[in-house]
C-alpha cells in the first residue's frame, strides 16, 4: 500500500478540456494517486476528470448520407495542437461524424478551423446493441465554432460495442448527424476523446472535484500515450489541477 506519492504538481488549466496537463512517457504507465480540480472561474460550473485516450485506441469517421459513405479520418485529425489536416464535416442534411473507442468515453473534442454558419440541427446518439438512440449530454455544440467544441456525456449503462457498418465491431460508437446542415460547412483540423473518471455539476466558485487512490493497493493506471484531461465548463486561467503521481 502506497502512502506517500513520489511526485505532486499543480497545473494552471486555461482551457475547457483540450491539452492534457500530465502524460506518461511512450514506454511507461502513469500511476495516479490523487487528482484535484479547483474551479476559480468566479461562478458555478460543471467539472470533470477525464483521461485523454491514446490515438491507437479510437477512431473518427466522416459520414455522407448520400451513398452512405463512411471515411476514416483518424490519421488526419489525431494530431495534437491543431496540426492536423483540414477536414470538412456536415456537408449536407443527414451527414455527420462517428466516433468509436475500445474504452467507453464521455468527451469528444474537435477543433474548428472554419466555423459553420446558419441554424443547423444536430442529433447525438449512441449504440445500445440494437440501434442508435438519443444520447443525453451535459454539453453539446449547437454550431461548430472556431476553436474548441465539445460533446460531454455520462457513458450510458446499456452502451454496446459495434453498430457501425464499415467500422470496428470492437468499439463503442456515437454518431452526430446534422439533420439540418450548416449553411457554411465547418472545417476541423483536430479531434480528441476522454474517458470519464469523475464528474460534478454546478460546482461552486472555489469548489473542487477529486479522486484519491492513495490508500488503495492499486492506483489509477494510465497506459502509455494517455494523459490527465481536466474539464471545466467555464475556461479560466485561474482554474487549477493538482496531481499526485508516479511513473512505473
């Protein structure tokens, strides 16, 4: 049983849930003993502790309804710091994107390079083993804006792998469809996803959310390429993440 974590650091986290505040090396796992997020935005906000998943564990596809064309664009968008290939999404009514992961996730982020315009209507669904059904969420974009855009949700209990013809049967999928497409089609150049570890709604100013495994025989282990991804509904440069950890 580990009583004294080796390393403890405090990070300023100025974005909602973009870059990981802490990642392990490519050859080692990261052991987390405590993660504490503090809301210093000046008002109440939803907060969550997520693990940004490694690129090899998930995929993102564009979907064109006419001809039902599914295109794997993972390698174009799984590039950190908005350095990916410009990819147009939601070209027409009933076009969309699919995201699939080997692990259940609760956050999808995309970086808008060109904002959409108009009054689009989106549906967000997950696969329950029989069909894609409505996914309840804490945050979902109503328009793809410049910069960071998010879908945040609690993974459904009946979420099942598969469901996507042409996609991997060993992954959990969600779909986002523009039943009414944007007038100007949005262009994105990065995507990322996060596994939900803890979440609280309406955390007061100066309030916190925390996980602590210091008294556990098994700390939370992050695989190589994964990182701690705080989520703050209200981005502020005073928001912080305190983490106790070790590499092994």
